[in-house]
C-alpha cells in the first residue's frame, strides 16, 4: 500500500488585522512544508502537529519580517492518518464534520482558543 495515499492534511488560515492576510499566507506556505519534513508525523501525529505549530509560530515571529503586533491568523487543520482523523487549531476557527442519516448533522471537531476559555 502506498503510504502517501493514505495520509492527508487539510487546513484553513484566517488572517485578522492590517497584515493578517500576510500571516495567513505565511502559514499556508510554511505549515505544509514543515509537516512534510516531520519524521514522526505518521507514528506520533499529536506530537508532530503540536511541534509543527510551535515551530511555525516561532519562525513567524523571528524571521518572517511580518509585524504581528496587531495582526495574526487563526489556523485549523485536519490530518488524516490511514483511518484516524486528528484535528488541530490555534484561535477560534472551527472544524466540523457532517454526517447523514435521515438528515444532516454537524459535529464539532475542534474547540475555540480565545481569552474567555480558561483551558
């Protein structure tokens, strides 16, 4: 079985602030590149995704030349590893999945990160 055909990552980045579009573009370009370089994504996806998000955040702040003092982006992604789906997010963008049995139902996959949520 071709391993690459059984693993997929889908994500959405939503910029905010005057330079939010640049932050979202930075994430869109760099996040997949960083994930592709991850040596443990298939075996330790939670650790790899967490590490990737932290590394990209550090890279954004240290070397992107984008002023993030009043701008940023939310990011939500789903990684499918064979028959398991992992959801990751930063900010208040939300991932949902729909299921159909007599009618459509939406099921929330992620929890919003915002100042009013203690966790």
